[in-house]
C-alpha cells in the first residue's frame, strides 16, 4: 500500500492525477505531493503570491549536473502555475481567488437604550454620572425612610433624588439625539459616495481582470486614461491591481528569451504604472513573482548553477536586494548543500554531546524547542519557546537536548515537515509524538535526518 499524504484539503473530485514530464498543473496555486516508497514523509511548505506550495524532498542531484546547466527553462508557467519538467510525480492542486473589491463596509451603530443615555467621556459626563449616583443614593434613602417612618421629609428626599437622576439623563439623551442625527446624515452622504465608488471600482475591476492576458501598450494607455478620468479609491482595487500585475508578469515569461530580465522588469513597471499601483505594492508584487520562480525550481529539483545565475540577473533587474528575498536566498543555499548527498555520502561533523559506540554525527545545530499553546486542537498553532535546544542527527538517532535529552531512534521518525515561512521543523514519531524546532537551516537538518534513516544498522566502514 502506498501512503498518500494530503495537504490542507482533498481534491474536489476525489481523484488524483499522475502528470508526466513537461505536463503542467493547470491552476495557479498548488499543493504538491511526491511519493517515495523507501523513506518517511518529508515535506517543505511555503506561502507564495498565488497560494501555498508543499512538496516532498528526495535526494538532490549534484549542483552542476542533472538536466544540465544548459537547461534554463523555468518551472513556472505563464499563468503562474507550477510546470513540472522533471521526473513524474503525484500532484494535487487547488485554485485561489485573484482578489476581490475591498470597499469598507458601512458601520451601523448600536440603537440600544444605553447608547442613548450613556454619558459622554468628558467633564460634563463625569458630572452627569456623579449626579445620577447621588440621585440614586438619595432616592433609596428616601424610600427607606418613607417605609420606616413616613413623613414629608422622605418624599422631598425622593423627589430631589429623582430630579438628580432625570435631569442629566434627559440632557444627555438630547445631546445624543442631536449627535446621532448629525452622524446619520454623514452616513447617508458616505453611503452615496460608497455606492458611487463601488460602481466606478467595479468597472475598473473588470478592466483589470483582462490585464494578465492583454497588456499591450494600447491597452495599458487606455487603462491609464480611464483611471485618470475617475476618482477610483485605491484601497478598493489594490488587491485586484496587484493580481493583474502579477498575472502580467507571469504571462511575460513566454517572451523571456527575447525580452531578457530587463525586459521582464520593465514590463512589470509599465503595467504597475498603468493600473496605478503604489511603489510599496509594486515592490511586493515583484517579490512575490520572484519567490514563485525560485520555489517552483526548488520543488522541481531543477535549481542549478545556470538557473541561479539567471535568477540573480532577474532579481537585480527587478530592483530587489538580497535582503528582500532573504528566505529564498537561504533556501537555495540549503538545497545546494544537499545536492548529491546520499546515505553513503553524508557529511560528518563533531557532536557536542556524548555519543554511543560506533555512532557518527552527521548534523549538529542549535535552535529553540517550541510548544504549541493553541487552546483548540485544530486552531492555527501558537508557538511559545520551551527553551534553547541543540539538535544532533547521528547514524543511530536524533537527539534534542534542552534541560533533558529527547532520544529519537532513527527508525521511529515518521514524518518531517518544514514550515519555511516560520523556519520551523516538526518531527513526528509513530507513537505519536511531535517535536517542533525553530532552526537556522530547517530544510538541511530535516534532509539529513531523512537520509540517515536509509543507513544500514552498521554504517559502512565500521567493523
């Protein structure tokens, strides 16, 4: 039986597709699942501009080998989809929306009795509250005296108390009525403006949806003129505008060879200017575009020297600094270190903890052990540090050392999951137990643990 692990959801049709070489996943966002019969489940996940990506990590080809330094095709299609050019695999993918209008909803204030008589938060409100409090005290005292002794004095005391209560309440209610009438008028004016903006934004949004497929100079000039002739609220269409620019960027990949990195970057700037994207959103769109290209190549095991050079040229043309895509740069380095590493060529390093007889250390790193303190079992994890931890992957086990040592025999490891957005490696055993670690190179550490599991009980070369 082949174990199949699904990401966050199951295929809508309940079926899985086997896609061969040069086949593509026909939707922009994806979850990729590759199967291997001889090892535990090991996945890496990352959130991208068109949705999350999740893929399994097997052994990596050498950095200067594989489908070759000469093969500089990207693993991203012109719709932003993952384009599989390597070995066959089993995939599941799901689509996501490209953005919707984001007009702010019109707020409706409470109409409860308290909202009408509630004192203001100023000196007048304090005096009103004080008057009401004194009035309540006098009223209750007067009622008590009237019930016990009776007399005109008790009735007078009650009358004074009620006056102290009613007067500020009446004045406050009158002020609130005037204020609410003014606010209602302002809401009606705002509602009219919102309806007009919605109509204008809706027309502009329909034009934006055509940009990914049609972004020639004439179309962009028409869009620029349309935007200049109307007061279009930026916040209402910013998501759609970013999606349009991103779609146009992916579509431009079909002309990559002719246009080159500078042509691609120039095209993104032109589209961004036409749709009215501000500089910050333009930069974020470029970052999302670049991140997608990087992670698709990593998932396809096609990141090599030639591809890295090409990506560097594109990053520079886009005006991105290494710090803007720091996680992608680190991920490339981690996968580069894994190139060609197999069970018979694992790196050997010194351990900072005592080892057993004939035990070899392959990875030694320092991080933090985390604890999920989310109250609900299926809620998003809420991480809290449980302490500093040293992690050692050896020929016999994985050691997590904090105040005490957690010893995980290599055969007990059941699943490894790297959430690269948070830099967290989750190790699961079949018991089941789960250990979450924040590490500097979570992919490399997880890969070494995965590969070491294929070792024979007695490492080669030892007698």
